[in-house]
C-alpha cells in the first residue's frame, strides 16, 4: 500500500516525508559527530500547524521542537 500524509494550514502545505526527513536531520545535527540516523530507534512527532511547530521525542528521552514551515 502506498500512502501520503499532508499537513495544510492557511497557505502552507507540507508532506509527512519532509517532516520526517527534517526530524532525522535534527537528530543527527544535535547529537554531534558520532550520532547516526540508525541510532534513532523511536521517533514520536507532534505537529501543531497553528504554532508552526513540530514537537519531537527521540528514543523516549530527548525532546524539542523545530519549525513546521520555513
């Protein structure tokens, strides 16, 4: 089965794969030189378009957020 998931808010639209890719980049970038995507075993994302934010929990311990739209 192929599926897509899009978030639309006002004039903005973004696909779930873009949000996931950004989250993985945040994981790697914030972890220093030794952190790899394969070290990310669980990723919970909470999208709040009205706040232009994606809140995350990585591996049940690391939390934070990044902008949904640029």
